[in-house]
C-alpha cells in the first residue's frame, strides 16, 4: 500500500471512530435530542478536525515533476508517432547516371524502401542503390533487366542510419540513358539493435 493510500485510509478510519465517539458521548438521555441535522453537524466538525490534522502528510509523490506525465520516456506524444518521409522520384532528363537527393530528411535511423519504373535501352541491365553517404555501403539495392520495349521495374528495402551524408538514390544502366519515376520512403525507427546471423 502506498503512503498516500495509507494516509487516506487513516483519515477515513479516524472519521468513523470520531463519529462513534460522538454517539457514545451523547448516549443515554442525550441520545433522544439527536436529530439527523445535529448528527451531521457533529460528524462534519469532527471530520474537518481530523483532516486538518492529517493534511500536512497528504501529498502526491514527486508532485514537482508531475508535468512529465505528458511524456513517455522523455518523448512527447508527437515524437512517439510513426513518421514517414516520402519522396517522389520525378523524371529527369535522360542521362547515363541518375542521382537523387532527399532534402529535409532529418538525421536518424530509418526503414527505407523504394520502387521505380524506368525507360532505358532494350536489354540493358539497371543497377540502383541507396547509400547513407558516398563512402558507405548500399543499404537497399536492386538489379533489373530491361525488356525488349525498354522498360525496367524493381523495388528494394533495407535499414539506414544517417552518417556524414548526403543520402542518395543512384541508378546506372549498362548501356544507353535512363528516365525513371517512382517513390522512396523513409520510416523513422527509435532504436536499432544490431545482430548477426549464425549458420545452421
């Protein structure tokens, strides 16, 4: 039982005892003079006296930091919501190498995914990847082969933690130029726990 609950229980018990004592004190011939109004007045006076005596001990633990009840683990309600940063891959002028950047993407860890549809030279292979910086390994990567109509499609997903930046999405065909459209999505994650697979 908490201190607060115990204190309240003590006050209630004291009030009951006080009421019993009042009735006992006016027993016998005095009991005939008791009316509901008189009993209420006596009980209220006794209860008020007991509560005033116990009041200094009645307190909410950590009241000075009670405003932190609006946060969980130091995070506000807004910060606890899942946030997605969604970028549209807009077509650029035909080029042998396409590189996209992501303005407004905050530092942090993300589950990243993308899909695209591209026009390039028939039968050309198309390699696309997302990297956290120019010196980091790809975190999401795909390879597709263009059909005879010059169309290529692919998607990929992975985990990304920003480093020195900039985060890029780059695509390179084995021949010809490329024009593409699609979407890249970054979903913020709070904690990343590294691990490694084992054989068997």
